[in-house]
C-alpha cells in the first residue's frame, strides 16, 4: 500500500486530445476530463499551478505537475518548451519538484527526448493499451507493440521513471491477450502501471460500433476478475499498480457520457475486495469443520476491502459457508494484504 506522504502531490493539467495524431477508437478525452480540447497559455498554466498549490498538505514530500489527457510529445516543439519553461519557474522557486506527462509510444523518439532534456521531467507515462498488434489495430491506435518496446528502451536509457497504461476489454481483446500484454509489459520493467477497462464513451468511434452491435462491452464482474488477475501478476513481479479504473468525476457519472461498459467509481476498490473475498474463501474451504461463527482479522486499512461494497463479501461468505455470525475486526499486526480467520 502506498503511503500518501511518500506519494507526490500531483497537479493535473489536462490537455485533452491535444497533440494526438488522430482520435483512437475508444477515446474521447473531453468526456473523461470535462475539459474541451484546447491548448493553454502560460498565464493559465501559472494560474492553475498556483491554485492547486493552495491545497497541498504540509507533510507531502514532493510536488509534480502532470500533463495528462493528450499526447505531450506530439505537441509542437515550441509549445512543449513554453509549457516546460513555465513549469520550470516553479521548480526553480522550489514550489514544484518535477514534471510528468503521458504520451503515445510512437512519439517517443530521440528528437522529442532531446527537446525535454534539461527540463525537470522525472516521469513519463506511455499509453501502451495493448501489446497485441491486432487489438491495437482494431482500436485504431496507429502504432504497434514494437513502438512501445522501442519507447521503453529509450526512456530507460535516459533514466526516466516510466509508467505504463494498459487497457482491457478493447475490441478483439480477451483474458489471454491481456495477460500476454501484462507479461510483455513486465519484460519492459516499468516503474508503475495503470489499468483501465474499456468503456463506451459518447462521441467515440466505439460508440458507433456499440450502437451498430459491432462491439459488446464487457460486464463489470468479468473486468473486475481480469483486472484482479493482472493486479496480482504485477504485484508478484513487484510492479506497483497505481490505478485501476477511470478516475471518478462528475462528467463521467452523467448517463450521456458513458453509454455502456464496466465503469464503476469504485472499480479499484472492487478489485481489492475480490482479492480479499478469494483469500477468505480459500482459507474457509481448507477448513473442514463447521464454522457457525467466525472472526476475520485484517489491517485497519483493509476493513472496507474485506467487507466489500455494501457488505457484499460478508453476505457472500455467510451464504456460501452457512455462517451465522461473521465479524470483521482490525488488527494492526496483520499486513495490509493479508487476513487471519479465527473459527
Ligand atoms: S488515447 Fe491518447 S493518443 Fe489516442 S486519442 Fe486519446 S489521448 Fe490521443
């Protein structure tokens, strides 16, 4: 579990679909971020950073300005410099520590990396989405898995912290392809991962396919199960998964924004709850005797994960194992990802 004090305070600057060579089939950043496509001026950037800095907790170790929602290295050279020059002023004043941005793998090249050399960029997130070329083609990404491999090598050479974003449930995707994608991503040694289930966003190409019956969104439970396996896979390789599911926002909760698909504002929590349910189930299955009354001990920070959304895990376990009384209590001596059952 990440300690909040050790994680950077991130100031998100959204540049929706700015710098993108075209619109990928699943994407509509305006729907996700609630911001209409536009570049921002240095004055606006300064205003946004200053505004966010007011909310920084005193004990946060570092501050990062993050450019999200578009394809940062696809922006015009001069504009990249304008944004980084402005942000660097905050770094020089010691109010910000570093910069991060997300970008497409096929825009990460020597020429682009030379532009950002010398600026305080510490972290680059690559929009990998899939390492299956057929899935990439169906999503109209316009790049291949090889572009991601080359990009990762270039970033590692230059010692950037590298994040990788993958999607599941894209057209043509399935559990096996997603697990192979995870395997290939692991071989590129990223520093962290984000996993996003595909949802049908209004005004995307996917929305057209969905309406024509050419794309069937995955159910929430199928996506939770797959992402759970991916999370455990990355965890076993000691690669942190820092986000699962789209960040909840007012815009996303509108019915007109997401037409269909496995969206849930607490998607990541659902994945963790499923992991706790599986752990408790396998421990109880190993117990042959009767268990009328049981107590499950977990770390205080894991209580809600053990309970599940709306106490679903508790109900599920009681029903499955004919338990009359099930109590969940906190115990600081137990690791956050473990549990102990007392019969
Ligand atoms: S997925 Fe990324 S590259 Fe594709 S349109 Fe959206 S922001 Fe641009």
